[in-house]
């Protein structure tokens, strides 16, 4: 399977690493908006190409993996490049998925290409966990917890505050809430009761105590980000931030609690969890598996836009059907 990568940030680098782990995949080219000479790949012999020249690779790539951001890149890029390539992205703005799907679907159907959006872990693997458990326990309740992990969007929001030099923010599930769900107590949980937020902030040189007070107040009162959560702000040195908070770990839990039996007399708890050293490295591994499915579905004549819900699990693996039945069933 010949793969192209569009965008070479954390996710694009993760895809390059994932390709190395999958013997049926080869990296054909990396496309960038930057000066190609400024981009150094891990893989020897693979060209870095200006994105303006991407169409010259139209017949050389089986699947184009689009590694842009969900806010502004993917809503434009995925429908556009679905005109010319089989494509896959990790679009993760949940509320806008229906709109994004419709745009990509019309583009891919018109060109006879296959596209898959929102591959990753949430949306993605967590979405599958929710669907399977809802089907199995129709009388039940869903819970999703994220973390402990770095929220890149929240970290960026802190860095935009005047006087802040750098920052990392961790989303942390509340243990008592997790325990209550695991025990089948079916709690009604507010936003504040499910997660806390912990911030590690480096201030600009020369910052005063009054700067600390102001920055902490701005963080804790920031609407849509921190105002609805119990938030802890830690002021640290840049050296400490680089030493102890340079990674991008993440993870979380999906639960479904529900009743079975004639009189709903039996309690059940389904739990799916992830603990990830690197959010982009894991997300890109999911994407490469689903790129394999996109490639296979296109060869079988399935066109238009798909999601993880539309993919048979057997399409994700390099194993044969016989091997799957013998070793995994």
C-alpha cells in the first residue's frame, strides 16, 4: 500500500513511524506547505514535496493521509483532495462531524474515491466502544472520561494569555466518579464532577507576584476551557517544563452500564480504556490501520465517505481471514 502524508507535524511524524511498523505499507512522499528543504524525514530516500505539486502524485499513491488540524485545515483539505485521492483524516470536532462527512462524501462519490474521516481514538476507537456497548446493553447509560493526558487545545489557550511564555495542561478524571461508575451506581455527573484540570505555566522573564495572580485568575475564569472545572495552576521554570512535561501522553475510559434479564435484574458494566505515552503516535497507528481498510474498500468498489462504523474489522489487519479465525476468534 503506497501512502502519501500531507502535513508533517506531530501527527505526520507519527504516521511515518506507524508505516515502519506495517510491512504492507510504504511511504511514497510527504507533502508540506513549508519549504521542503527545511523538512527532515526519518525515512531515507522519501521526497518532501511542496503541496502545490501534490497532483503530480495522483496515480502514485493508494491512500493520502491528511494530517492537518480540525479547526481550519481538514474542513478544506479532505473534501478537496478526495477529488483526486483515496483519503483519510482524524477530524475530531464532534459537533461538526455530520457537516464534514457530507462535504467529503459528495466529493469522494463524484470522483469514485473512498474517504474515511475521524479516525483515531476519540472519535475512533472510543466511538466503536460506545456503539458496541449500546447495541449490547440497550437499557443503559454511557460515560466517557478523558485523561490523564495533555490537552493541546487547552495548553494553547493558556499560552495565549499575556505574560505566559509556555504552558501544558492535563485533563484528569476524578477518581471518585470513576469508582462510582465502575461500581454500577449510575451517577448523574456534572462537568466539574467528572474531570479536573492541572496547569503548569512558565511566565515571561521578569514576571511579578501580581502577574501570577492575574494569570491564575484568567485561567480559572476562562469560559469554555476552565471556568466549569476545578483547576490547579502551578508556576514552574522553563527547565522544569521541558524536563517533566515535554511529552504528549493521553488516554481515557468509555463505560456503558446497563441491565439485563427478564426483569432487568442483572447489572453489567462494560469498560474500554486506553493509556497512551504519545497521543499522536497512537492516533497515527489507528489511522494507518484504517488506511488499509480504505485501500481495500476502494478496490472492491465502495466509494464515498466512511467512518469507523462502516469498516468490517477484518479489513484492518494484514492477517488472512483464516489466521483471524484461528488466533483471534
